[in-house]
């Protein structure tokens, strides 16, 4: 089987990098990227797939290809050849906002959108609730959100997010050893003080300012793993708390992202829990999974997939979005809870994020399996 896939998704979803090692995979450099018309996008992609003689087309950034996929409805002659698979990393979040009645009928609003506003076919809710159900535009769709997948069924399958459990990082790398020394020394210099860890580029929407204030208000220390502050041009970030922490040598900025999972463990394990106060974030989080792999519970806003996972599996606590007083209270609870309390729930949850699970999901996408990866659920069983 020869597979044609675009390159963009390899950067968004790191586990797909294994496709580079597969000789039967031909990469297509997004031939539709320079086009804005879905019909021309479809024509170019279809021609490129036919040129390499692919049996399967894997769109690793299917969220960006909803237009060309929908164009197949009116142009069956330009339908993508062979089996068609799309990986949707972001577009399932709407299920956490509005619950459609499961009557088997298409909601009237969606019918009207299709009738009067054809361009709305590219909107996530309309695309997944109507286009994917009524028209044969994909043979399989992989998504990172198990709540979304469980609702859709059919050609939808769950794909484990950044599956750190089977990282190929070298044990005991130089990076890990260096960061272990720096982090250990920093924590030792502030005995008894809570550690607030932040991973990512300094951004208000990811909670950089909020976590700085949390560390400052609780007389804690702040551990920042990611690009330095100078790399961010976010004008909304208030740096008052940062100045206070910096004046007391209570902030450690590592200056870049870690490359090895072992380094992630060393960094995140320095905190008793990891807070992810993302604003309006409804999907999965690689940092959340890395924190769990480091044996640390998480504290997240009570919305979206992260909160669903925390509630269903007992992976930590949630707080009302935007309620920073409640966030501080929940943080203090987790700060004083022995890690062993969360050990079993975290272990039960992470058993879904394995190499076997990833391979099962890819087999489903390729049409080699009817079940795919097991979907995380409270009962500990269930399949797509």
C-alpha cells in the first residue's frame, strides 16, 4: 500500500513523524496551499495523489482541508482516489459547548446553513454533523477528542494525543542531566515553597500572567520551561508579579522547550501539581499528558476535554473558568495531597496512550481493523 500524506500535520502532531521512516509513504508538499478555491484545491490534490499512485490519502491537517473535502460532493469525478483519511486535531471542540439532540435527524439550522450559505460547509459543526454524515467524502476520520469520537461513531476513530509513553528519547540524556541539576538546585534554594510550573511561550491565553500571580500570592516560586519572555509580543501580559518573583530569585527560566520526555519528567515533577489555566481551550493538551506521565495531578478550568478527563478519571481538580480565587483554593488542596492518591487513577488513564493504541488507531484509518484504539472511559473499556 502506498500512502500519500501532506507535511503540515507532522509539525502539529509529533507522533506522525514515524511516517517518515515508512518507505511506502510518499509526502505531498500541500499542493493546495497556494489556492483559495476549494475546487482547485481538490483538483490539484487529486492529481498529486494520482501521480504517486497512492492507495490511501492521509490528510494530516484535515482541519485545513474541509473545503476541498466538501468540494467532492459536487465534483465526484475529482474525488480523491483510493482510501481517504483525515486527522482532525482541533475541530471537535464544539461538542463541549452545545449538545445536539441525538434524534437521527439533521438539525434544521444545519439544513438552512447548507441551503443558504454553502461556504458554511467548512465550519466544524456543519462539516462534521451534516457533511460527514450525508456525503461520502472520507473513509475514516481520526480525532484526538474521545468525547467527540464517542458521539460520532461510524467512520470516526480516536487517536491518542502526544503519546509520551512510547517516546524514543535517550535515557539519561545530557539535556536531562543538565536540567535536573538546575531544577534541583532551584527547588532546594526555596524549601517548603510551592512550585508553579509553566510550559510554553509566555501568553495570556495560556495563563502565564495568572500563574505568575499564583506563585507570588502564595509565596511560591515559578518554573518556566519554554521560549524566553522576549520571544513573546503579547501585550496583555502583566509582568508585575514576575518582577516581584525575580527580585527574590524565585523564578527559574530555562530558556527553551525540553526535547526529551525524560527532561519533561524532571521539570514537571518539581511541582506537586501542574496548573493549566488555558482560556477557552476545549481540546486536548500535550502538557497535561506530560504532567500525568511525570506522576503529577493537574488543575484545569472546568470546560472542554481536559476537564472531562480530570473528572472521569480523577486526575486532579477543576475550577470555574476565570475564578482565580477558586483556582488558588484548589491549588492549595492539591499542594497538600500526597501524590500516591492520584497514582492509580493516572496509571489507569495513561494505559490508553501506548504504542499499541497508536498502531490500532492507524490500522483503523487504513481499513485494516474495524475497532481501532480503545477509547478512554470511566469503566475502563470501550472501543470505537
